[in-house]
C-alpha cells in the first residue's frame, strides 16, 4: 500500500504548520502506525478518519506528546515537536470525554490552564471571558459542569482549549457522546467556530458523514497506513482504492477486464479510453445508477451484445450512445426520505445498489442505466473488503 500525502489547495504553496514525517509506532509486538507522512496547513480543518484500530487516536496522541514515536519526526513551523514535552507544545487537546473538573465552576474550568501556565493573574478574567464568548457560553460562567447539557459541556471543553491560544487544536471524537440531533447541530457550530478563530483543527473520528461535513481534507487511515488524503468531494467522487470507495459512502464495486478499449464487468460493457488492458475494478456510486421508464426504450444497450464488446479500440467512430443500459429485478427497496435505495439483481446474478428519487413501491424487472464516466477505476487488493 502506497502512502499518499495530500496538500490543502487553499494553502497556495505556503509552508505547512505541522509536518508528520514517516512516523511509525509500535506497542509491544503490534505495529499501529507505519511510515505515516502528513501535512497540516494554517487554518485547515483536517480529519483523520478510520475504523477502530486503524491508529487514528495514536497519531493524535503522538502529536500531543502523550505517546512517543518509534521512528520518524514531527515538526511545527520549522521546530522539532516530538522532542518537546507536552506542556511546551503549542497544541491543546479536546477528548471524547470532556474531563471537566466537577468541583470547579465553568469559569474556573476554563481558567485552569492559564493558572497552570502562570499567566498574569490580572489577564486571566479577560481571556476567560473572551474564550467563553467565542463558544457562546458567557452567561454560564458561574455554573458547575453538572448543570450543563452535553452540548454545553462540549463547548466549555473547547473554550478551555482555546483560552491557551494554541496554534493547533486536537480533537479526539469530541462529538461521539452526543445524541444524533445535537451532534449535527454541534458539527455546524464547530465548523463555524474553527473558521471564526482561524486555528488549525486536527480532528479524529470514525464517522464518515461527520468527516465529510466538517473537513477541508480527510486523511483515511487503514491498518496504520494512509489510504488516501484528499478533499471530501475528491475522496468521494474519485476514490483511489476499493477500500476508500467502500468506507466513504456506499458503492458498487464492478470487477472485470479491459480489452481493446472496452470494459466488461459481467454482462455490463462500456467504452473506456486511456485504460490499460487487463483486470480492472471500478467504483460506481448508487446515485449514479438511474431508473429508466419501464420498457427497453429505442436503441438501448443492455450490456449483452458481444459485438459491442468486440469493437476494436482504434474504431474511428465512438458509440453514439455512451449510456450503459441494463435490465434488473428489484429485490428490496428502502425508503430514505428524499431518496429510495434499491437492491437490484442483474441477469447474471450480480447485485447492485441504485439510489433514486423517492417514489411509490417498485417490484419486478425494470430498466436501469449509468454513464461510463461515473464508473471510476480504483486500486484493488486482497483485503479491500470491509
């Protein structure tokens, strides 16, 4: 598996704030991270996404100084970071469990870090007041944590981290303890807060939807290695691997062969230029599979015509119809509000997912289609299945 290092396009080539260089970490006989390299730019919201055990929290703890790396280096603004003790690093961490002091008021919880750093006592009240104002919790300064809701406690944890004026804020699944509605609300507020304060956020989550909603870029970890680093749109629309395509959203993996400029995946065939001959795997998102009106329609290509597949790659005239059409039987239909998710079976037994605008119940055989450009070739592997 090849490590990929993405750059924030908005950074305009500026020097990165944080550089993680070929970092490796091992616990006893288990290697948790292997040669991970990553850059984070000033003002960027970068999410480390991965399944349980992928190494995402370990990577965050290495940046915070809560773990020591075995190989590699971590740099911040030209200064070696991994050799510094945690208290000398310009980073702060918000954990999944907010760890607010129950015996201290909201004000004293936020002020605690300033007192530890021995900030001038006269400056503390104003800095705490500003930090609470940023998270819109100024009126709760005198309350105790037990008098706050989960969302309010999360804001206090953020204020406690921001009051120290870190250059980088580390967040280890800080929204996971919230209920679904509050979690969505806090996602919006967290993104707005990050834009307002202009601090770089390094966010850890296993929730793909959360990563897509919040991030400028996503770094997908798989078994301690970077699978892909890119923007949410890029990583969804152009997944580099079968694993990425399956982990980020839902997809249909079409495995087949390319020969003489034509792709054949089971009974489906389509023209593909600039693709080398041989085995190939394609990711086709369910929303790219469209339901056609009942009936085959004139000139429909259902993927069964051997003559189409055998057409030579140097044919001067491309096919007049670049839509792949096929018939399939609906096996199940799941209502999802604005859309329905269909499970459909092709004539050769292959099962596909199709996401269509919500409508009444469907059954039996129908005609479907997709555009060849929506089938994205991906890197496959023996362990790509989730």
